[in-house]
C-alpha cells in the first residue's frame, strides 16, 4: 500500500461514513500453546472507515475510525468491540490516548484535535484547530497534561499546554525543520510519538525515512533534534514505551519492533521483531494488562470486519 492510497481511503471513508452496518464476527487464533494465545477482537460495525488508533484506560480500550471519528469501546473479556461514541461527518480519529478520564484524539486530515470526556460520552468534545493542509497522526499526553501532536504533512509538532486544554484553548506550533526532512507528494513523515522527562523530551518516528528522532526542549523556548536510530523503521507508525522497551508498529511487514533505548535516549538498538498471523496492516499498539492490543488498520485491502489483535505481552 502506498501512502497516497492510505490518504485516499481515509478521504473516501469521510465521505461515506453513513454506510449500513455489517454483520458482526469474531475469531480466535492460537499459536505456541494456550499461554501464548492471541485473542482477536472484532469491531461490531466496520462501516465507519478503517480503524487506526487505540488507547487503554485500565478497564476498557478504545479504537477510533478514520471515516467519521466513531469511537469504539472494548473489553478484554468480550471479543466484540462496540460503538461507544457515534461518529460525525467531517471528523476522523487517528492516534489516541487516555488520561484522567479523558480520551485525546488526533483528527488526521481534519486538522483537529478532540478531547472527549469518557464519563459523559454524549457531550460535545473539546476541539482544537491547527488549520488545513496537515495530517494530525499521533499524540502523547504528558504526566502534567500537556499534549504533543505529530503532523505527517507539515514539518510541525503541535503543542497544547495543560492549562490550555479548555474551551478556547490555544495551540502552539513547533517547527521541526530543517533537522527533520519532510517528503512531499502525500508521503507520511512524522508519526508515532512518546514522551520522557515530563514532556521535556520526545522521541518520534519518521514513517518515510525510518528514522527515530529525539526532540529536547531547554526550558527557555529552544529545542534540539538529534537522530536516535538511523534507518531500521521505514514504515514505522504508532509506538509506545512499555517496561523500558520502545515498541514501534510497522504495517509492512506487519510487525512490532522492540528497541532498547540508551539512558539518555541518544541511541536505540533493535532487540527483536514480533509478528503474528492475525496482523493485517497494523497501525498502532496499546499495552493492556497481559496483552498488546494492535489495531489492524488494513489499508491495503480494507477487509471487513476490522479487528484488533491481542498479543501476549511476554511473546
């Protein structure tokens, strides 16, 4: 799948989000014995566009649809993932995180960031605008509540300070040029993002060139950007830090790459690459108890119903 196809599929889904629901389905796949069983969770209604993001709040996990921003909610005990927040024409849900009872969602081609109150899912979300022409792909929320959002099309990192996560709050633009070269023509650039040192340091992956970058802020408005890993992660998408490991999802080949970062995050070393027969063009991952929840975005074939693979964490 080319990156242009992915953008086109999301655009088509945004225009066709009102298609009728498909019949639910679920499946289990097992390998290497019961202790290593992969659980497959199935979206009950797969007609809201390809799923993309996933987040875990300690009890439930949430999956977003690219077509209209539908938010699904699942449980590790239920193999079917149900609609939780209905979508809306003009919305999209890509990267997402939970924090203190809220769900934070990057809106892809809409240029918007949404913040939903999980205790009141029917309430209108807080919405933040970054303008047209970008693709808000992933985000991270720091311990103090700051939000950093990657933009795959514009060489910009977006920042919403914790005290601005409110109606009418402001969004700051942080340039990542020229240190991070952006390719044009619909190519995806910055994508997955994780935070360290309370948000004073970020690590991001560039889907296009496969590099990891460390972004440091000096406290006086300045920032420095250095390469952490040169070329091992072409196609890198969502990523998380889990038990001291950096985990990067790649759609092709469908896999999770586990890396060990040096103490100062200046270097990274690939430890292992994990694959699974249930993975179909995976986009991102969340850690949930004994599982890695991997979203099967499947932009290459868009085979329905869409699924989430629950891989054993000790694999």
